[in-house]
C-alpha cells in the first residue's frame, strides 16, 4: 500500500534550491510541510518566504550544502499497487465520461421508488421530511425538492451500478454504496435557513380592566425553517486528511453536473477508507503488543513483590516463634533457681506456651507453601498502581 522514496542529503538540498517547495512535494507525493520538516531534521537550509516570487537576481544566494551523509526517506502511497489499480480500471467510464442527470424521472430505481412513496406521505419536522423511522434513502430535504432529489439519486444509483457499485439500505437505516468491496455511507442534505418567530404582541388592556401579567416573553424561542434549494452530497466515513467528502450546489455548477466527480470521489474514498483502516489496525496491533509486554513486565514485578512479602512474613513469624521459645526457656531456667510453691501449676503453662510458639513457627507447617515460587495473580490485575509504592526491605 505504501512505498518509500529516498534521497541523499545532497540530492534533496539541490532539489530544494532548484524547485519550489510545493511543486517538489507534489512530485514526491507528500505535503510541502512534510518536505520542510524532513529538511530541517536533516539540517538542510530552506529558501526564505517569497524566494521564488522574486527575480533570479534578487533571490537569496544558495548556501553551501550540509556536510552530512545519510538518506532522507518519505513514505508515499504506492499507486501502482493500490486497490484503485488492482480493482478498478482508470479508463473505465467512472473516470472518463461526463454524467448529467436527466430532466425528468423515468423508470426509477427500486430504492428511489421506495423513498418517493415515503417522502410524499411524510410530515415535516424542523424543516426536513420526517420518515418516521422507515428504512429509505438518507435524504434530508424540505418537501420542495422531492422531485429533484429523486432524479439526482436515480441517476447516481443507476450510473454507479453500471460501473460495478451496489446500493442498499443497511439495518441502521443508512444509505450504503459498496465500491471496490468497501461499504461507504452517503447522504443528500439540503441547507435550510433558520428564522426566529417573534412572540405575538400582548393583548390591549381594556379601560378599567385589572392588570394581568404577560408570560409570552418567557416562552421558549420559536423558529421556522425555509428552503434554500442548496443540496450537498456527503460521504459519511472517516478517511485520510485531504480526501474530498462533500459536493455542493454552486451558482455555476449544480449537483446535476457533478455526478461524474461524485462517482470518482466514491472510488477514491474507498481506497482512502481502506488505507486508514489498515493503518488503524496496524496501530491497534502495535498497541496490543505493547500492552501485552507491559502487562507481562507488571506481572513479573508483582510476582517478585509478593514472593518477597511472603518471605518477610514467614521470617517475622519465625522470629516471633523463636522469641517465644527463648522466653519460655528463660522461664524454665528461672524456675530451677527460684521454684514456685506449686511446680505442677507451672508445667502445664510451659506446655501450652510451647504449642503457641509452634503455631507461629512456619517451619512447623507445610514447607511447600514456603518454598514455592508459584504466585497466582487475580484475573483483574492490570499492573496499574496509584499512589506511592510501598517500601520494603529491598526498597533501600
């Protein structure tokens, strides 16, 4: 889909000072901003503003080329291998013939007939026809343009189907045309003028009548919409920056004379949509791989942290058990020196204390729980921590 065009720093320097930036960028297949950015990154000086508008004698003197080795690469669309050439013949009628809408509607397409029946019986809401949720062509117009829009869409659908396009209404009620196996949502919209409706004047007060407050000034603003007759054919899809998405009525060129441009634009849009989707899929795959690696590192870090906590916990329990045993031993030694009145009362306490020390001692339990390196993390663990990290023996 994309290819690279490479220049050495010296070659790009000569081209920049021999050809205007806009023309050079067009020859390469990128924007003039991209060329200027690449030149600045490579240390190539650029002509000043208005350089090419001046006469040759008044132009800035060409500086010395930068003493830098290397290549400057530009990523451009590979039109030789693009879906336009692979799936569409550039000599097809969609690119070379002029299409104009007829003056009257004859044998309308099934989609147009279905829309006409609904449009003629629809009510008007906010200036536009309200189809009451019916799955018909996506046409947002006033009642005055029904016949004109029917002729436009009928010509567009028939010419598109003649060139291999297919039209349908999807489950969401959008009008979708499939070009080069790429579904594209389209619609036809009329621009309406919106005018506020002033509130009615307050009624005249009769002589001697009591005063009554007038709440009409507090009402919500009321508006009315009037038809302008200006139509716009729109492509409702995300495409690369710079791709054409709208065709509007103008004083010198109505939409009836732009059907060829619309069909060619649909073909170009199918390529742009596919390119953008592939770029987003590649970016999502890259993001998913980065996220997988991050989570893997976070899991390893969390496993290490929990293993250390386990060692510290067992060590502290063992130390407490040993302190208890040392205390019990000290009590026994003291009893030998200064026996109590009832020695039989001290022996049960000593046995009980030793059992309590054994309960604290992790070495008296299952040693497999101490020596295992297996840590089971929760399914919801994401590796994201908020706040300050807790300190432990290894924090220092």
